[in-house]
């Protein structure tokens, strides 16, 4: 028996984590900081064990502060695979048959933005020398772009400068799905066909111009004539780069400079890069003076001498039906981009005519340039795919497959290439065919390329980016450093004070603080009413499952409710109600939720000993252990001033002194030997030990300042 947990499972888990923050029954996450006590080696933080002690108890003892994670703080992440500007990298092409995919997409800088492209074809394993770049409108292109190096790329999405700054690291960048890209994806399309073996004797190739369209008014018959073509290797290209444009050949002056008055030949560039030009529609003495001419692009102005030149022209065959079964493709001019199967090839004297199986949708004329090539036949469960075979006119093997129409609905397909060999059967009726090329079909992902970038780019990592700005309303200390980050899920808050209004609500309900029962669950969520029995545990579970904010009423005072064990965020101007009161609806409007020196967006988890007095002449020290003499309670000083002491790692039962009654509980610094007492205690915002710690990261010490903002970026890989 064999089994396989697919990569989809990791991506699924990442999706669930991201979705959990924004769904109705959502989870609440905080990024927290802690550990002001030094590491044994400050430059090398220790590894973190997976023991309960290290991942729960000690973490809560060391926790100092936290900030809530919003949906805008969390993104799926992929590898930061920057396009190699050196031009020395071969990128893998997407292949649905590949066991693993790697290095098949790039992050391409584009001014202050970053474009993400998926590689669909790498030009037979060539190096990528032309950077793919997003241009306006590309997001709605259901096909792909082809760069000058022969690579085919699919634009996936773009990252703005702000998004990159917030989330990107040296190893990861965020996923920013584009609705335009996903909306224009094509399920079951065939984007690429791979030539495994090119075969041989595919002689049924030609190129030229349509001499007469619609011979004698018949829209299926067209007279053709040959055009001269060539493959050219330039020397060092100067003054820019050649493109698809008119190419002129000029003679040279005696000093070697270009002589624009001596235009010896011209043609049309069909394909261009720094090392290769494919030229057709050649006129003039193109082949007779290659060592004495300079090429110049009419549009680009690029210039170069000729290193090598190979004619590729094949004269139209004099054999009737030689091209029968091949395809006529219109490369430029009227009707460009269409192809039709040749039903008959007719030779009459010098005339060369084809009978196509169907009319062209867009009429052709004498401006139309054509190529005749072997026929590509696709047999699969989809429809609409059209392609043509590009033949190497030196080896007469199939070199590449050009996709004309991607089709739709394919999950599998077989390909056959049919082309005539030049061997004519008896009676001159039909030419023998070559069909020994082997071609594989590359089928896009379900939904098509760009339909689901999270899955397609294996975004199994989630990035969380949170800014700790200044003191976050006094919740983050600037007096000491910290060394630990983490993520905590669904912690419970303590000591929340709810100010309520007794205004009668639209449903007729309403009440004062006395209408709410101590020990009951108070819930906030508009006009919703929970209807199960009057049981706080049941109502608490119901409220949490439905994504409502809730807490347990601990005490009441005029216009206020003291609430503990608070889950979620209670906000002003929304109704609260007593969930235990199922027979009579009791509600009030929440006007001012507050947590002693805290807000819903952040928390302070330090214990603060207030009313502090130093009774010795010795100053206490930050990070030292203090111990209360009569209780043996201990803690570690995070910061101390003349009126208060903030501590972490509290253990034992600390007692406040009563100066009126003359009851004093002194504590002693275990390093400084300082002695002091305090008269009050401000408890942490979170209930100690509540919540689930999901992630931990140890760091060298981070020192804070009042005007400082730290951007914490956490990467969680599933």
C-alpha cells in the first residue's frame, strides 16, 4: 500500500489559517513580544523546544505586550524568486506531468512595483535574457506574453510598493490575487505543446504571399507565390535592439560607416533577439554582399553587421497535391492569425493554387503573407485548440508548436503531426506523409492559469506583518528591550469596564446595570438573541461559535459593568444583552468599552506594582529578581521608576501594603539588595495562561524608543 499527502493539503491548511481571521466564527490572533531577560548568549538566541513548559507556561511568564492581527496584516506568501538580471538562469516551465515544480515563476521588478509571472515555456531550456514586465491591459490577456528570448510567461499579479514593504522578506513575497486575471482564466486550455522528438522529412513547408485571393470569385481557392526568407546571425548589435519591423541592408563607405544612400536589399523581421533574426519578404541583393553591408531596423534604428546568413526559402512545389492535408497559416496582412486545412494543391503551369477546406472568417487579400506547415491534429476531451508546427528547414524536423487557439475543457489530449515528405504516389494523386514527430500536450491547472494563484504558486506559507508603533497607547514599554515574538490565538481579557446607556432599544428592550446578572454571559451582536437554556457555559459556547464578543459579568456599578474572561472585541454604539435572560430580553447600548490602560487593538501583560516606595538607599536594577519577604512571591523587574514597578515572571501571591493600617509587605532585590514596598497592583490585561500559543521566534535583543516603530514579519509554513 502506498499513500501520498499532496501539496494541496499544505496549501489548504494555509487557506484555513488565513480564512479563520475573517470568517463569521472567526479566531482572534495577537502578535506578542516578550522576554526582557537576557539570553545566555545574546547574539545566538537559543533553540525553542516543543515542550509544554517552553511553549506555554514560560511564554506566559515572559509575555510583555501584544497587538491584534487584522485581515490586512495577513497574506499568503510565495518564494521571492527574483528574475535573474544576469541572464544566466534557465527557468523551469510549468508542466502538469512534473512530480515537483520549482523555479517556475519569477518576481520581476517594475519601477516601485513587482510583477509575478509564471513560466509556461522556456524555449527548449534556454537562459532567460529578457525580463517579463507587466503592461497595462495584460491582466485581461487570457493567453501569455512572449519575450524576445522565446520564453512564454503568464502574468499572475502585481505587488505594489506598499504591499512589498509591509510583507516581503528576502525569501518570500505576498500573494495579491487579481480578479482580472482569475476572471479571464480559461479552464482546460492548452497553452504549450512540447516537441519530444522532431521526426524527419517534413518537407511540406513554404512561405510567401497571396498573389490572388478568391480566384474567379471562389472564396476557397487562392493563388500563391513564394517569398524569400532567411535566418540571420548578427554581430554585436548597437543603437538599441531589433524588433518585428522592416530591415534594410545598406552598403559601407570606405571608412566602414553605413552608407544610407546605398540600400542594397530589404525584408521584414518576423522574429528578433540579440543573437538571431528571422526575416521574410526579402527583396534585392540580400545574399550577394553579406560581408559588405550593415543591417538597420527601420523602426528601432538598431544596427549590426552580418555574422552568418542562411536562406530558408522553399519554392512552392511543382507537384500537385504536395501540400494536401497541410495547413495554410496567414502570418501577416489581411486575415492574419487564421489557418485553414489545404484540401487540394493545384499546379497549372506556373500557377500555384490551394483549395482550403473552409472559408477564412476574415477575408485575405494580396497583402496577406502565408506559411504552409504540417497539420497539427489534437485528439482529446476538450474542444477548439488550434496549433501549427514550425519546421526547421535545415533538418526538416518539427522544431516547435505554435498555439493559435488554446481551446477549452481539456484534461487530456494526444497530438499527431501530419506533413508531406515529397514522395508522390502513383497517379500523382497524393504525397506520402511523415508522422513520426512526437509531441506532448501541457494542460493548465483546473480553472486555467491564473484562476487560483494561491494553489498554482504553492502558497503554503502565511506571512503576518504587524507594526508596533511607539508605545501603542501606553501598552508597550520603551524602557527595556525584548527578545521574543509569537502568535497567540483567542486569549481572554480581564478587567474590562463597560459603560452602558439605559436608552430603550427599538425592540422595546432596555435596562440599567442592575438588569444584568452577576455571573451571566454578556454578549454583543446587534439584535441577535441566544435562545438556549439559562446556562452561562452554553451561552458562552454559542456566542463564540457564532463569532460574537462575550464575557462574564463580575460586578456592577452605576452605569458600568465589570466584565472578565472577555472573548473578542466589544465596540461602542452596539447593543449588549444578558444571554442568561431567555424569557425577557434585556439589552443596553455600549458606550465606552475600556480595559484599564488598554484597548482592543493591543494589550499590556505586565504586572504593575503601584504606589512603590524604596525604603533603602540602594537602587533596584532592571532585569533583577525581586522577592517579597513574607510571601516568597517573586518576579523580575521590567522597568522601575519612583512610583511603580512593572514585573514579569510573577510567581506566588503578591500582597499590597496598607500604609493606613500600618501593614507593610517589603520586597528585596536579589541582585541589588534594595528594599521597598507597594500599595496596589494593576493586573495584566489577559487572563494568565489563556489562549493558545501557535508560533514562537527567538531574536537578539530589540531596543525600543518612544518615537520608534518596529515592523514584525512572521512567516508560518504549513
